[in-house]
C-alpha cells in the first residue's frame, strides 16, 4: 500500500503549493516536474513515464476526462508535480477548489500532485497510478465528501494501470472486517472506535465488483454523481443505488475474511450505520428482526441484514448508529441476549494509509491528530 494524504485535502487541509527550486517539462503530456532541490531533477523522467502510463490506461482506455488546465498556476496550464517534503513521507493531490467551468454541469477543478523525496523511483508507478486518479477525480467532482469512492477508485486505478500489481488485495479484508460501517465510513472514523483499518481503500472490492460483475464504468459513475453546485446532489449513494448495494452484499456473503455472526437464540450487533450490513450464518427463514430500518435478504445458507436508515434517508443526513437485535425464529427466549463482538484485533499498519474524513465524527483537528499518528506508525 501507499501513504496517500489526499483524503486530508478533501476534508479541508488545503495548504498552498510547495515552493520549488527549479523544474523540467515533459513534452509528451505537458507535465511540469518541480523539485525542492536540484539533485532531484533526474527523477523527473521516471515521473513522466509513470504519468504517461497512467494517462494511457485511465484516460484513453478507461474513459476518464483529462486533467483540467490550471490557468498558468505553476507556470503552465499543464499538470504540476512536485517532489517535496510537504508530502510527509507519502504523496497527495490537492486543489484550489475553484470550479473550472461553471457551464459544464459539474463542480470540477484542476489539481496538482506532491511526492515525498523519500519515495524511491521504483515506487513511482504504484504511487503515480493512484495519485493521478485523484487528479482525474478532482476534474469530475471535487464536492464528494465520502472517502471510499475517492480511495476505492484510486486503488482500482492502480490495477487498471498495472494489471496484477495493484494494492487492493492487501486492504480488501479490512473492508470485510467491519461491514456494519456501511459504504461511506472510513478508517479514521473506525479508529475513533478502536479499530485499525484501511477501510476506504478496501472499498476497491465494491468498485471492482461494479465493473467486473455488473459491467458498469466507474468513470461514468463518477460523472453521474457530479454536482452542478456545491450541494452534494446527486451523491455517492444515489449512483450506488440500493439495488446494487444489496446485490453486492449478497455476492460477497461467502467471501474470506468477512465478519459473519453465529445466531443461537438472540444476537445484538451494535453501532450499525445507515446502509451498514450484518451477516448471519443462518438461512433467512430462521432470522427475524422487528427493526423496520433493516431489510432481511436471503444469501443461500446465510442472511444479509441491511440497515437502510430512516425513511427517506439521504447521504447528507445525520449519520447515527443503531443496535440491531436479531432473533432466531421459534428459538427459546429464556436466556439473556448475547452482544455480538464486532471488534477485530488491532493490527500494525502496512506501508500506508489515507487520511479519512469521519462523516459525523471527529472534526479537522481530530483528523489531523489521527493522520499524524497513522503516519508515524507507518514509518
């Protein structure tokens, strides 16, 4: 995995562009490579080569719109890449969050990329295939607040650029370990609850399913959720749809690493989020809940329970959790209900983690503290 800080920028840490000593230009894609120290200039050729790979795979073959021009910021209209210590050991993409074209029907902006000097040239393909996709995301919808569509898509972009080399397999089990978190929560929100997780990156499983199993185009889905104003409508849930989310969760009911609960007589699963999912190892005809916010969905010998939230729930509504009480049909009711243990063992970080925005959770200060802690643990 990569140490990606882009999610922190999405939340609001919009510092200015790094200062550069000098630069070199790429005549193929119009990219300008800025360096903090002149001895980093030889690295620019490798950056240009990786961007050319990502541009070919993601724009020309996958179907993303090209990066937007930045009206001469950085010296040209082309994409600017900085090798600078501001990336704090990783990489990020940031933006001025200015709508590039008020008449195109989407709040889209130009952006720039920053790579830490500590990243080796051999790591550039993985990092740049991921970060370049964030550039393309800013050029479609800079207003989406949820992290899984950002990081899950960028993780899929690694695989689409370099088949067989993406980091998705290293994070998918984090996504499966807490399905009750739903499609919009992230690893930083989970860390507030005591879980260490690359949850938003692991949502690559959903993005890949949409393409490989449903025949959909993730770039087109991003275009479909683009907003004409700052109001987040349509949002990610609107383009995901209940039908797709239901089908996805039935599809993965037998996946390795998925949190599945045993049901004896009664089971209580705490903190289930809107659109959060609970898996029970029992057929649906033996599973019962009185909670009208939950749908009971058959999945072979298992049951999928999905909490859709209050009637008319929208992504921008308050995200409150809810305990799910499940009983086994015709089971004796004379014992005390067991509370499901949804905790997963804390695990050390691998090489990276994005900085998640906890919807309904900690504010920017709390997120900055979590980011610093995650980054220190990743070094």
